C-alpha cells in the first residue's frame, strides 16, 4: 500500500488507487485484401516461446492504461516518420531479434 507523509512527519496510508473502469483495448490484426493476415503468419512462424511472449505483451498493452503503457522495455514508441507506431522487441534463441509493429487506434477516432 502506498504511504504518504503527514506534515508532522508521521506516515499515513493513502487513499485507495483509482481503478480505470474502461474496457481494455481490442487486439485486431490487419487483414489484406486477399484474406491473409501477415502478422498472424509471422507469429505462427515464430518459435513457440516467442509467440507466447508476443501474446503476453499484447495482452498487457490491451489491458493497460493506453497509450502511456510502459511495456517493460518490450513495448517501444517509434519516432520521426514512424510516430504513432509502436514496436514489440523480443530476443529469441541465439539472440535472434523478433519485432512486431503495432498501431493504436481508438474507435472514437474513426
């Protein structure tokens, strides 16, 4: 439990943290005109542990307070001409790098 200091120097318990009651964001994969889903094909081709880790990061991002979710170093905001995109960075067997690019869209933005 978080604690605060009173003016007299004694600690007191803070109020309960606010709970965000908004529903989590949905994870939606791009579907090409031919019906393929390149991101799903990529995930299917990843080693099982990497696929599971991508899924865990995506689930945590979707459940978190977006767009300021920190992601523990695995979820990174792109900069420059890629601003608005996010990247999940994972290291697999033999230090092979796996990256998945994501866009956050709010239904209210459409």
